[in-house]
């Protein structure tokens, strides 16, 4: 299938901004962003979690929320885990919240009929 990239618009408590080319990782549960970016743009929660990375390291990540929009689908809040040095990825929690999925044959984002929350 190869790599899948999307443009994503976030609306946090402070502002709205777009990231033009973010990797979609269907093996990642949550969306992950660098801590510095998250502090600047998203709504911080009091929560912190331990996350196992693809290379088997465990890191502590802070939890943020924001509204997200991909392919014209808006919804939220989506959970965003953030830690220093993180590579931005969109996880399946965000895709499912927006009623989206990756077609494994074409590698394209598709709309689904199931919505957890759609605004």
C-alpha cells in the first residue's frame, strides 16, 4: 500500500492551523505531535500517559485535545498525545472519530458510514 499522507486542519483553544502533509499510521492508536507544537495550538488536559513507540521504547506523553478536519470531515474532540521530539502522525482514533478509514488496496482515505462524533 505504501505511505498515506493527509492534510489536516486543527482548531484548538487558541487558534486554527493546517498541516499539509502528515503521515497516517494505521498501526498507531492515537494522533501524536511534538510537545512544543501541542502547547502552542491545542487544549491541554491534566492527563499524562505512557506510550510504547514502534521501536519498543516507552515514553511519557501529555494529552491534548482539539477539533480536527480531514477531507472535509470535522469532528472532535480528538485526543493528541505529545512528547518532545515526536514525529507527527495521525492515528486510527482520529480517523474513526471523523468517520474515515484507509482503503488498503488504493492507499486512499475513504469516508465511512459509522461516526463516533461528527460536527
